[in-house]
């Protein structure tokens, strides 16, 4: 998405650097908006024996991610740029596929969500590293997000981990693959 240089930015940054930081943040805004919607979708579509635990675990994550969305958008605006939060812009700009699992077991959704969090956290870390050179405030914002995102990821992984520490989604690289691996491991455990 082409961006005009802002007319102003925060003190000590040039408009060019402000625009670079805003572009980094716009990518994260898209990812966080997508994550909030994905978490809510999973919240509505989980079924199975652990339904209530997962259903209730996800709402605080949705709320926290929505706060991250707001803070990210407001930082973009503070930098003198216009945050873009429309669904069409998100879909046009994203570099990942839409979440593809509908009504499914808690284990399948948590397996897929493990992959979603891996992607979001990996890209958030890259963005924090890019921002570190340009703007410490934005870097701090992203690092704060990472602390919460990694905590939520741990909550998800705790459902996928054996007592010996093995992760049922280990070795997978797609959300469907992770969902299938998690479900297969759960089936072996209950058989």
C-alpha cells in the first residue's frame, strides 16, 4: 500500500522515518485485527469435552488483542499517518491465508491456533527488531504485545503438550496439519 509522507511526526523522527515506522505498524495492525477475528471465530466454533475451558479462555485473549489493535492504530496516528482498519484493506494487504477451520473439536482448533500464534509472534518479533533502530517507543509497544501474545500462546500449547513435554503439533507447518496432528495425539491418549 503506497503511503504519502506524513506532514508531521513525533519529535526526533523525520517524516520519512515516521512513515517507515507507520508502515511496520500497519502490517501489525492487519495481523492483530485478523488474530482478534480468528480468536472469536474459534470461540464460537469449538466443540467437545473441553469446550467451556477453551471457550472461556479465548474471550480474554480477544479483549487483549483488541486493545493491542487500538494501541497500534493510535501509534500510527501519533506518527502522523492514517491507520487503515477496514476489512477490505486487511484482506488485500495480508500475506497469510484465512483461517480455514470451521466447527471442530477444541483439540483441532488449539492445534491450528498454535500455528496462528507462531506466525503472529514471529512477525511481531521481526517488526520489533525493525522498529528498534527507528523508534524506541514503537519498539516498546511491540515488545509489550509480544509478552502478552507469548503468554496466550503458552496457554494454547499447554493443551497440546504431553506430561513429558512433547508438543502434539511439533513438526507441522500449516494450521490444518497442526489441527490434524493435535487431534491424532488426543485420540491416541484417549484410546
